[in-house]
C-alpha cells in the first residue's frame, strides 16, 4: 500500500509541476492569443479536466487568471508608459478594446483612462 500512496503523491507533484508550466507559459505568452487547448496540452490533460483542475488549484478559471494577469500588466504600462490605451490593450493580448476596458474596470474598479489620470497632478 505504500507504493500506491507514493504513486498518488508523485501524481500530485507531477500535476503541480505541470500547473507551474502552464502558469509560466501564461506569464511569457500573455500578449499572444492563448487557447484552452494549448494550456490543457501543456498540462497533459483534456480541456474539460484541465479547467476543473485549474479552478480547483487556483480558485478561478484559466481565462479569469489570464485576464487578471493581462490587466495587471496593462496597469503597469498605464503607469510607466505613454502608450495609448488601445496600444496597451493590444500589447497585453486584448484584440477588442471595449472588452479590454470592461475587463480592466472589472478588475481595477475604474476605466484605464481614469486609472492613468489618477496619478496626474491636478
């Protein structure tokens, strides 16, 4: 029975390692289009199982995680660059500007324009 247990433990370790690879992939490819199949393939899981596993481990869906990560990157660009909001959206992997603005507001509580102007002197 010890063998079964260590095999289960190594499965958990293997899955966590694959999840880390998925997260690394998201962090280095967030600016590109990422499909669920791509992420599931990295994790060696079916898309359905991967979604369930990811949500269970991370507390959110793969795309909620991806969008949140993209918005964090966008917020940094809004603070540290003079790129337009639409350029920032594109640089962060959003091909639809109104979707980007909606998601930004959902995660940050304000629009990208307001977010940027909050630091400007009055």
